[in-house]
C-alpha cells in the first residue's frame, strides 16, 4: 500500500518493497547501497506495523469530515443528474427547433419552384432523422444517468460515511483504491529503526507540510533484540525463583507490559517455556548460578554489548569466535559468553563496526581486530595472545585468522 512513499530515516533513500511468493508485501527494505556498492543493508522492517499505522492515521484524518463527505456525496449525485439531464434537454430542444424550421420553410415555398421545394424537403427529412436519432440516444442513456438520490440513498450514504473503517476494509475496496486515498493525503513516510531493537521512529509527512511523529513496535527475530531484554530476563528469573508456573509467569508478564519478539502479541505458557529453554531451563540451581554471577568491571553480556554497538548479535558472536573481542564463558548458562570492553575497546569496536571493505582482497586493519586485555595490576596492555592473565577476560579458543 505504501510502495514509493516509505523512506529510510538513516540515509534518506527510498525503501523497496519485499514480496512473498504469494505477492503479499512482507517488508520494506533499504538496500540501495547494497545494490550500488555492495555495502550491508541499511535497514529493513516488516510492512504490517507501518501500513497499520498509516491506515489508522488516514482514517482518523478523514473522521472529522465524515458528515461533510456524506452530504457532499448526496449533493454530487443530484447535481450530476441535473447537469446531464439539462445537457440532453438542450440538445433535444435544438433538434426540435431545427426540424420545425425546416418544416416551415418547406411549407412556405411556391409549388412552381420545384428544385427549391425538393431541397427544402430533403433538409426537413434530415432534421427529422437527426431529431429521432438524438431521442433514441437520450432514451438509451437514461439508464446510465445517475438517478436522483432518494431518502433511502441518503440514509445508506450517511451510514457508510459514519463507518469509514468498514468501507476501507470491506470487500468492495481494492488495494488500488486504498493507495489512491493514501496518496491524496500522505506525501511520504520516514522510518528509522532504533539500532536492532523492536522500536521504530516513524514520521508521516502530510500534503500541506504538516509532520506527525510516532513510535511503532515491529516484530524482531530474537529476544536479545528487545530493548527491555535484561529486565524481561531478570523478571522471568525472579518469578521462576518464586515457584511460578509457565502459565502464571505469562500472565504476570502480560500484565506488566512485556511482549515477545515475534508475531505473538502476548506471552502464553508455551512461549514462556521456550524462553526458559533458551535460558537453560532455569531450575533452582540455574537460578542460583545466574543470581550469583555478577558482571565484573567493563564486562558485558553479549546481547547488551551488541545493543550498545548497534549491531546484530550473530555478528558480534562471530567477532568473538575470531578473537576480535575478549570474553569468558558464563558459569550460569552453558554455551553463553560474557565479553569485556572498556572505553578504549568500545571505541575500537565502533571503528571496526564502521569499517567497510574497499575490495575483495583488502584485509581489515590489525589495529581494529586486535583486542586489549587488562593485566593483573589493573593496567591495560595490548595483546594478541590467546591466553589471559589471572582471572581477566580470555580470547575464545576457537579464534580464526582473518
């Protein structure tokens, strides 16, 4: 519905529409830089939430004019009927006058003037034929002329205008009708995703220059992308520690405003059970391990550091596997890592995040991929070794060469 109207808030370029095999738009994609220069996609998001927002705002914008629209529609029907009927009546009157004039001229001619009489008779017959043809056309067009609105028509129009959403979503409204209505009101829609989270800042620019801003929630793939992931995780741990069942946890989470990442709008016991599985099934011992596992200075959970850097969790996990980020295994969750990054490391990781490969053979500069590790005395030192001093962070043993 919004093809050609959606622009990226990060780069200002027009976003493309991605389609399913069923030709249903599923997402708006900002991939111009990827197509032109091979750079990563700027951003992409599901089309449903944005189209729902624009639909709601367009219907809301039309709502104050509902009565005016209904009365104007009734008046338009009457005016169109009168205009077309008056047009036909004028044509019929001219044809009748021409035929009467031709008859008078024929009857006033002297019989001796045979040539003149024959010409006037031909003109009279032609005028009569034209009058007859025009009358037949008028009779055929009566079925096409909008008839005057009756009281029943007025009541029906007013009822439809009073329920614009029903008209919008009704079977009689096509996607082209909706696109036409939107383009009469909306000049452009600008969207900007906040990092990798579920929140999108949307701005609708209406014709006339007015801009309205909104906050839209989009579905995301992973819990770690949620802006309140840490609070959600801690709340689930707290409720589980208190002996709550999955159904009870789901009810409390919904009441407190938490939402799962994907299509589901609310938590249920199955969603909570899957989330607990991701956290290691969270039995009493696991809960005690998580609660007893305190982050040391400059330590980050992998999802939190990815959110701080504005990048995908899988990409940061790949950096950790290559040895570009220091970390240690979590004692609470099997297979989970806790990463280390002070201010200088954060600056290096941000520069690594912003670096783009200039050619196929170009390697990432070593100063961007070589991590730093604190020594036992608390002073930082540069290192590219796989070991670690004392209890400080370590480089993953699965380090791979660039």
